[in-house]
């Protein structure tokens, strides 16, 4: 009985399995036949619509800003050199690197003994030349008196000869007497010539004495100047740099002792491309006095000074491109010669231009604008300036919505869904500081010697608030090395 029951169960399971296999095969055969017999019908095509950010093109008058990098330098830089050699006997207090001096202040004194001796010798030579001039003048007076006397003698001898000749013609005188008076008159004339020559020589002596006196006075003035050069004074207010002298040291002529820099008369030099330089010229080709702002990053705080463009370099420079431009700075507190700064130059005003993101313009100078039915249209524009991440253009797009960012999926005729957003200002990220972190930042700012007092007070005031701008904290900690 048990065997029969198990046999029936096995037979039932085998029949069920066979039935399932047949049913599955029938399903597969039906599906294949239906697939092969049915005609393929494509689903209706649906246009794809892209969502894009757009902004309204508004024409306005914009003053572009040209950005470059430059170096601060002093407009007045003087090398203090020794005019002559000698031993240093005195140095002013504060004659050191970074020392502040005033105009007219005595900085270095050299031993004046040798120069004083030269002045004394030159003064003696002047006295000798003056005495020689007086002696030559007296000699000239005597020579002229002797010439007058000789001329009187010659006149008397000539009249005597004329009387004797007249007597001879009347038969009163003798030929011997006439010859004697004639010889006497000739000798008198010869004496006049000799005295005249002596007078000329006396005049030449006077001229030579005057020339000698002039040379002696020149030598005396030069000796006095060399004596004055033993004392080196500051020609203007400034700060000393590169000092390398001590008391007792022997210096040679034209040796550099220090550099004097005027820290209040600063300028910045920066190089721009030729195209940018052309935009800073007026209609006559002269450089415009454009406004300049120089920014220096000091301990996370931007020091800024304003000024105006003054001139451009006369030559492009060997191995350099573009143009080197100089701008005078006004009240550049905290700036030092040699600082590397960021320079922003205000270019001439551009009228009726549109500011767009740089990604809105492609390489061919085209932008995509919304047309009818929110479909894109390609419009050519003129690129005038690039200002950081923005671009200033001019074209027939005023009042139309422009796509902010181009992509390979966008083009003329594409339907889009415009997304407009307001121009709400971005609020700076604020963070709360722990007391330990706040104390470290305050100590670093208070210990910074290069930061101006006004900037330091402003930073300390912000650090005292419950919440502090995260950007400022990051910049200060970057300077701290933390």
C-alpha cells in the first residue's frame, strides 16, 4: 500500500512538470510568432526642451577697468657717494638701514685736514695773483709815462732838426750840424718805439696777471667745494637704505655710502599690452591722465592707494612686449618701494554697452537670445572689453533675454525653458569664533607692524563682533601659517 501511494505521487509530479514545460514552450512559441507577424510602429517623436538661465540685456554707460600687476617704486631715489677719499670721522644718529632723515641734516663727515690745506694753498695763490696784478698795473703806468716822455723828446728832436734844416737852406748852418740833429731825431724816434714796445709788454703782463688771478680763484673755489664735500647732507626728507659705513673707515672717491629714498613720493610701474595701451590714448595720441587704484594684500587686508597715470616708457624694452606705464600714487600709506601690487586703471567711458557673462559669447562673437515661442536665435555682437568673468558687448540685443552660458546642446532654433533670477547681492558668509581662536587672531593683527593704524582698528572692530566674515578669517590665518 505504501509503495502504491509513493508511485502515484511520483507520477503526479512528473505529469505536472511535463505540463508546465509544455505550457512554457507554448508561451514562447506564441510570443515569437506574434513578434514576427506584428509590424513595428515607432512612437510619436517629442521635442526636447532645455532649461537655460537667461538675463535681460540692458544697455548702459560703463567705465571699463584695466587690470595689471606692477611694482611700487620711489620717484626720488638718490645714491649718497663720497666725492673724494678720506677717513670718516662722524656719522649722524640714525644713519642706518631704514633710518629717517630730514632735508639739510648732516649725515657723514670726512676728515677735512687735507682739503683745508688745499684751500689755504689756493687762498695763498689768489693773494699772489692779486699782488702780481697790482705790480703789473703799476708797471703799465710807468711804461706809459716813459712812452709819453720819449714822445716829447722825439718831438723836440724833430723840431730841432727842422730848424737846423731851415738854417742850412739859408746858408747859416753847416751840413755837419744838420746831420747831427737828424741823427738825434732818428734816435728819439727809436726810443719812442722801444718805449712803446715796453708799454705793450706791460699791457700783456697785466692780462697775464688777470688770467693767473682768474685761475687762482677757480682753484680756490674748487678747493672750497671739495672741503664742503667732506660733509654729506640729505638733500630731501627720506629714508636711508643699503648703508655700509662706520666711523674710522677709509672711503675712496665716488664710493657709495647709502641710498636715500623718498617714501612719500611713490609711483607704480606696470606693463600692459599694446592693444590696452592704445585704449589709454586720446584723439591726438597723448596719454590720458586715467585714474589708477593700486591694491596690496597685507595680512589679509587690502591696502589701497589711488593715483593717476603720468607717462609711458620711451621704448618698449629689450626682450619685452607691450608698453611700460607709470602712475603717481597719492597718500600711499603702508606702501614701500619694491611692493608687488595689483593695478586697476579706469579706461574711458563706453556708452550703450551690455554687460554679459563671458560664457554667453562664443568664439565667433555670437550670443543666443530668446525668440518667438521661446526658441533660440544666434545674434552677432561686438566684443569691446573683457572684465574678469564678464564681457562688455555692443549689438542688437538691447531689451532681449540672453542665454547666460553656452553649451554644445544649445543652438539656433532650439526650444528652451527660460529661467530668470533676480540680482540679489550675495551675503558674505559669517562664522562664530571660539575665544581661543579670536585671541590668536587679535594678537596677530596687533603685532603686525606694516598694517596702517586705521586698517588695524577696522579689523579689530570686526574681530570683536559675535560673527566675523569667513573670508577675512581665512586670509588672516593664511598669513599666520595656520
